[in-house]
C-alpha cells in the first residue's frame, strides 16, 4: 500500500503529523511507501527527531500551505504547490492509493473533487464519521462536505455509508436511519420527506427516521443527513464529551471521599474515555470521490494521525470505491427518478 500524507495539514503540523506517520510505519508493515508531503527541511527534521530512518518514507517538497483562512477552491487553484494539492496529485498520477490530511477540510474536499473527480453515478462526496454508542459503532454521513444537499445526495450517502459500515466496520446488514425531527415519515422538512421516499424504495436496510435522542442508543449503524446538520451534530457531540469529563474531574476531586471513589472507578472512566476519544477513530473517509481520502481533525494528535493512516489502509484493502460504484448502479433507477 502506498499512502500520501499532507505533512503540513493540521494545528500541530508537521510535528504531530510526522510523529503519527512514523508510528503507523512501525505498526503496519504492509505499507510499502509513505509519502510525506510538505516543507522537506521541516519534515526531515521531525523524522530525525523521532529516529525515523525508514526506506519506505519518500519526501515530496512543497512550498505552500493552505491556511484555514483561505477559501477552499482558491486554496487549490491559487496554491498549486500546497501540501494538500501535491498529495492529491500523487493519487491522481497513481503513485499513491490514498491521501490523509488533517488540514483545511474544504481544500481537501475541493482538491480531491476537482482532481480525482467523482465516482460513476455519484453527484456529491460525503464525509463519513464513525461514532460510538454503548454497544456498537455507527457512521454519520455527511459530516460537512456538502451543506446544500438534495434528496439524491442523501440517498447516495445512505448507500455509501451502508457499504462503509459493511465492508470496513464489519456489520453484515447495517441499519440505515434518516436524521429528522420525528419518527413518522411526514415529519421533517422537504429534504427529509423526499429523501425518506427514496430510501424506502432502495435496497438498503432502511428503518426510517431517527431523532436526536436516538443517536447514541445504537438503533442504527448508519445515520444519513446533510452536511450542515451532520457537522453541527459531530462538533456538539465532541464538545459535550470533553465537557462531561472536565465536569467529572472537577467533581471527583472536590473532596477526599470523592477522590477515593474516583480511584475505584478509574478503569471504567478510562474505557469510556477511549470510546469517546476522536483520536481512536483517526479520520473520516471522504466517500464518493474516485480515490481514497481520509480527513482528520484539525487538532489531530500523533495517535489520531496514525489511526487515520490505518483507516486509509482499511479503505484500500476493502476496495470500497469498487463496491460503491456497483451499489449505485443497482439503485440507478432511484437516482434517475430523483
């Protein structure tokens, strides 16, 4: 497997990105080549700091970085020598099979969409984020790639999310739910009502609408929504998890008795912390493009980068793009109707 890493993408790049990449090389021996794309001097210095002398590392020097203040498309068209743009070029020319970036999400979406194009039959890409419940994992799609979605896009998100759940997460017949404000099919706005009809007629295991209070109950393995709603859901869930642990820490250290009780519950708290830790899941695949792109959180730690590379490996190994094209063809009659 050959993977291109945007070494300058993220709040803590290149330090955290390079450290995570080095960890991935040590964990995953099936990685044949890892392209570290960015300022070669800075990237080499980080590799040296971590004692990374690995022949599988290839340095690709770039002179530009897409800043968070840059417009997504401008970041691609006006900064052609940016780390994210050159990393996508490696996938485009066949040198790499996937790109991993924790940088500007909009730039990664724009670069892959413009340069790699969409898969046959797919109109818009969707970010598929894996999230935990008490007993299972579910895919939230779209988590922010397309905020002005149409029913056809949500239908395709359902198809792609279901395939990711099946082929990567291992759920045999994943249940698909549509995010809305009520369980009844007449609840919601025009977008959800029209999408409900399409999903109902598809060959997916569609179980109907799900509400906000169903999200973490494990009722479904895939939740479909537009990118605006999905991004708000994701960031709200992440911030709530962080807030809860801060509150717990404050309360459990407020008195000697509570401290003693907290010590007894340490292992339970650590288990829950791991389940809600975004770095455990690494990155979110951008589904629908003609290639593999894994988008990491801007504040990705080395652990998160390492796991994002793991997700790229899994997507390559399970031939996800091939399965998506096949499934979209099966449901082409619904696409044409939409």
